[in-house]
C-alpha cells in the first residue's frame, strides 16, 4: 500500500472562517484592529510588557534591530545554524554578524562560547530556540549583564515553550515569534514582537507606525501626528489576525496533539542507533520539530531518498550561514564551527504537523525503522 505524507501542512481548526467573516463585516481589515488587539492580549499572557503583531518574525527581528539602534560597525552574536532572517535583520542596519557554534546536545547557541566572541563593538546576543527547545538562558543573561548588551530572542519556533517555567519570547529584552505556515500556530505569514522592557514600548510603537507618533495621537497624547523617526510597515491585516486568533486560543490543543506525535516518535526510535532530540529537564518544549541525526551526510541522503520513494517527505535543515555567500560578506566566525557543520550534514526532520494521522505516523516509523535496521 502506498502512502503520501507531506513534510508539513498548515494548521487549521475550522473556526478561522467565522472570525475572518467577522473581521470583514466590521469594515475594518487594515492592521491594528479588533483581532490584532485580541491576539496581542493573548501573547501578553507570557508576561511581556507589550506584544505587537507583525507580518512576520523577520519583521519583528528587523524592528528589534531598529529599536536597539544598531549602526554600521556594531556587532551581534548569533548562531550560524539558523534561518537567514536572524542574520539579515541586523545586517540590514549595518551590523557585523559574529557566528558562534552550537551545542551538540540541544543544537542551540553554546553559551560557553559567547564570551570569547565579545568585543567593544558587541551590541546584542541573538539566541535561537531551535526546534522549540529553549537556549540555556542563565549563561546568556550572565554575559549580557556583564557586558551590558541586549538579548533578542529569535523565538520563531518557540511559542508555547518554557525555560525554567518562564515562556520563551519573554526571556530576553525583546522576543520574536513566527506564525509562518511551517510553525505550530500560523496564519500563513505572520509574527510578533514581544517587548519585555517598558522603556522600549514608545519607540516600538513609532517604528510599527511607519515612523510616526500615530499611536500617541490615537491616545489623545498629541493633537496631530507626524513623522518622528525611522520606521516601516510591519502590521498584518486584521483578516490575518482573525485567522490567527482561534489558533492562539487553542494553543494547548494544537501543541498537545503535536506532543503526542513527538512522544511517539521519540519512543519508537529509542532502541535504535540514531541520535534523537535532547530536551534538558528544566526546558519544556512545544513539539515544534522531530529530527534524527545520522553518522554521515551519505547515510542521511540515503535516508531522505529511501523515505521519498515510500511517499514520505523528510527534509534536512539549515545550510550554515557562515559558509553562505551573504554570511561570508556580512559576518565572521568566532571559533570552531564543528557542531554547526556536523549537524547541518547529518540532521533530518520527519513530518510532524497538527492533523497528521496516527496511521501516517505508524508508516513513517515503520519505514524509518526498516531503514535503520538495514544500516
Ligand atoms: C521561521 C523562522 C524565521 C522566519 O520567520 P518568518 O515569520 O517567516 O519571517 C526566523 N527565524 C527562525 C529560527 C525561524 O524558524
């Protein structure tokens, strides 16, 4: 029997239609409307001083770079094993990217390697919570406090994840979420900026409002609004917020179902000679991703081919930024990139999405076990 399993399918509950209709009926579908506010309220339950819905995580990262007033010559520290946006948002402001290796267990930025990468020009550290597993934040905070530099979380994959009971996204000065189709909670294209420091709020509102003090005008604090500093267009339409809202309300349900699938994978590969994800005891993850790690690029390529022939889409992940054309132009490495290079060559992601059937998962584990048994 043949089966066809996509790598990912966009999460969808059904109630999105009703909310989109409401948004349209309200005759207000531009950004900042009723649904945008409702979504922001839910996101502020993380403890953020302010949440701002954006049209992407990329936008939230770009807002962060503007908020921190990153200037040409400034340096930011980030992993090389991440998506281009983590880097591009800061390079756009002229920052030099300083790549630091990841840990071999969680595949997150190695907090023990950050200090050797610090210079007088370092302005920020950008931890990425890979696969929705939190970075080791206490080590990162320690260095950030010592050198008085900012922490911007790329929490694109980590909505609903925790570090020592505290939500990812609320662990840095600023936190960035993604609601792209590939993420647990999604409206196709979307994101949010979490502002965890009171003193950033006013400037963030200006950046969000195309560089104007329009927010103050709406609150009656000024009697006309004007262009006051650099900003851009970062709001999503309220129709997209309406699509997102029921999913945010049902995050437990969506992440809960993903967790069942994740746990099943994890149990099913326990006895085999393959590396599985590692979750530190003090980190609660959101089942964003299930991956396996093989011993070589060759075996991984064979696995992907083997599964594709069975109708199952398994996909590798990041090509390291430090060896990419733009990464070389805008960045430099600080130390060895051994783990980054190794993980990039050997990791493969298995299908995992809301609505994936148990039957499909059983087939995937059966085929993957067959492949591993024959190695
Ligand atoms: C998905 C992702 C992004 C980009 O998110 P968009 O909402 O598509 O802009 C950035 N960083 C990481 C780590 C991601 O996984």
